[in-house]
């Protein structure tokens, strides 16, 4: 079959235009959600700031205003601590991520697993796939770096989900205990002895820190560091504010428990409502690959031009990039922030 004459300049222009469009689409898909989220947050803060405020003597002399001022100062202090921590490198270390995943590996164990994984993939690529030395080495390096990392990420996310599911029950235990007259530390001990993992282990750590003389608000802030999810951070903030300003702890924690359960219900509703869209996106995304495989089985000579001709390579590369952009756009459309 004759190859169509294509000038090198035309090919370069096509490749440049496709590359520019793909890079622009990827940058838009990456940064647009962040910019939109920041804009929504600023608009919401502006609306809250524009609400009615007490004026004159009423603003500075009433006990309620003084308590609000103390709460604001506490929140600013906690926010400053979090920003300082993020400025020092907010990304958790490898050891911290393994502890958050509930794994007792050390760094040396992780690197040994990485080396063993890479070696197994290298031998498999040479013996079974019969690739060359350099492709096998590339597969080995990629697998050794990626597979242990994905294992830690999977176990870490699974542990966070289990904590989020069990945490409202722990808050209910605290609310009932405080209403019945129990001290807060006794409620935490009850959770440490009767709750399900991983809540049980984390509250056991809180009790141990408290026994060693760590203030309760600081021990709960360490909980938010060990389990960096919004639920644990909310809990630490509520306890910190209550310990400094006073107030009805059972009511505050009861409201927090209700909010967390409502968030869980909303997450379930969103998952159910977006299930059809996710299935459609999966079918649309897999259709080109499935059709290509079927064509290769039925008529390999017809589709082999994509792998043997230079123009076919360009078409494959452009199709792969645009498919990736389409998948990112569909992912943006079916993911909801709440």
C-alpha cells in the first residue's frame, strides 16, 4: 500500500499544534478546579463577613462578643500553626505515610520490598516476555517504584475510610458520656477499649499521650496529624475551642456528629447519582481500545499500519493524548466537591 506524501514541515506543524492544544487542555483540567474552588471559598467568606455584626458598645462589652473574639483568636492560632507546619513541608514523609496506612514497615523494609519487586519484574520481562535488557530494566524500575507506593496509598486510603465510618459512633459515645456526667478523659478511655479499629488504636494513642503529660488539645491535634482527614481536624478544633472558651461540649460534639453523618449520607447519594455517568465514561473510554483489539484479531494487516508507518505512530500518539484529555474532562464532570 502506497504511503501518502507528507512534507516534513506539515508534520512538524501538526505535531506542534497537537502538542500545544494537549498541553493547554491538561493545564486547564489541572488548575481550573483549584481556581474555581478558591473563588468559591473567597466568595463564601465574603458573604459570611458581610453578615450583620454588633456595633458600638454592644460589640465590645457583652460576654457573647468576648467569647466570639476568643473563639476567633483560637481559630487564627490553629490556622497559623497549620500554615507553619505546611510551610515546613506539609507533605508526610514515607515513614508517616506507612504509619497512617497501619503498616509497621521501616524505611529499610520498604526499600527491600522495592528491590525485590523490581528484580521479579526484571526476571519476568526477560524470561517470559523476552524483551531486551534495557526494556526489562525500564519495566523493573517502574514496577519497583510504583507498586510499593500504590500499596501504601491503597492501604492508607482504606484506613482513612474505615476511620471516617467509625468516627461518628465514637463522637456519640462522648456526647452520651458527657451528658451523663462522665469526664471527657473517661469517655476517651471507653472509646479506646470498645471501639472498632482504627479508631480504637488512635484513641489508645491519645490516652497514652495524655498519661505522659501531653495536654488534651495537643494530643488531639496529633490525632489530626496522624489521620489527616477533615473529621479528625474538626474534632481537634472543637476540643481546642471548648478547652479555652468553655461552652456546651455535648452540644458541640453532637452537632459535629450530625454534620459528619450528613456528609456520609451526601457522599452516598452523590455516588449513587454519578454511577450511571461513571459507567458511561468507562464504556466510552474503553471503546477505542476494544475496537482496536477486535480489528487486530479480524484484520491485522488493516490496523498494523498504525504500528509500522511513521504517520501511524503520529496518529496513535495524538489519539492517546486526546483520549487522556477526554478521560480527564469526564472525570472532572462526574466528580463533585462538597
